[in-house]
């Protein structure tokens, strides 16, 4: 497949294949139609032949080249699969676009510190898992790690200790080595229905960019659990723009991760 893609990456060779798709042709015909010299045309045909895209056969005193459809059908199938994958994951691109738009909007509002103080968010999910199981995914570090951080990150600290005064922390690095750190304390914990904690997002120097006050409620429902997460922002700095802009989309995706994780664990024997 690499050889096919490489051979077709050249515009002249692509034109030759287009001409051969209509009918077999000689080197001279192809040179006349493409405006290339015959030696150049021959070299292009040799490259296409090595990739399996064309074949040559004698026709009386002439040598005629014909296109092979099988490699192109394979390429078409791979491209169709790629387009289907893009379509299936269109939400990933949409999330990036929403995040970019949110950063632009928040940047115009962030003219001074405390600019987003008091802003609140509420997230609700109905999960197909019992309340105790959902509670475990918030309070067991290994289970918490399985869904809380964004995908593709290396987690170094991930904990919400279910007791008043317990640690709350999320520390991870991306593939480029950039570190993202949040630290705080649990303010209330009542198994298995209520958990509250403060979590401050820290900048590279360890200073607070903003603090989030989280209040998690888990209510039993037939066949599962209703999760309600209330978040209120304080201590906002001007530099917190990318973090604030990403809250709605970010927490939405993180809670989707939790729902998928709980569903997958339910399906396991």
C-alpha cells in the first residue's frame, strides 16, 4: 500500500493512470497526452509497474501499457475505511473546534483577575451501574485513573480520598512532556451518595490559575445511578483562559469516559 500511495503521489503518474483507465496506450501516446518526453514517461511507467499499478504487454510491433484495477480497488477500500473512521469520530474534531471558539470568546472577557469567579456548571449523567460501583470509580485511585484524565496522557497522581480533609489531585503529562497539575482537598464525603471537594488548577510555577468547587451527588435510579456534578469557579486569573474555556467540553467528555468505562466493566465476565 505504501508503494501504491507513493507512486500515485506524483501528478504526472496520476495523469498517466487516468489515461490508462480509459484504454491501454503506448509510451508514445502517453508522452503526447501528458506533454512529457518519452524517457520521462518510461520512468514513470516503470515506477507504476513496480507498484503493481500497470502492466505491459506486446501488441504486434508495439508495447502497450494497461492499468491494473486490483491495487486501485484496494486503495479505494482503504480510503473508504479512512473516511468512515473520520465520520465515526467527527465528535473529536467538533470538540476541538468548540474549544477553539470558547478560547476566543473567553479571551475577550478575561481583562482582569477574578473575571470568571462565580461561574457555575452542572453536569448530569444517568449511568447503567449501581451507585456503589459509581462511587468506587470516584474514590478508588486505580478506577479513577481509568476515566478521569484525557486520553493519551501519562498519569502520575490521581486521587480523591473519600474523607473530609482528604487529598484531591490530578497530575498528568502529555506526549510532549507538558505537565498539568491540580491539587485540593475533600470538603465532604458520605458513601455512597455525596462527595464534595475543591481542586485548584496550577500553572507551571505552581501558582493557582483557578479553583473549582465540586459537589457530586449520586442518586439511585431503576437500573442505575443519576450522577449530578455541580462546579463553581473562584480565584480566576487572566491566565486561566484555556482552562475555563475547556471546562464544559472537557468535563462532558470525561463523564462520557466514565459512562463508557462503567458500561465496559459491566460487560466483562
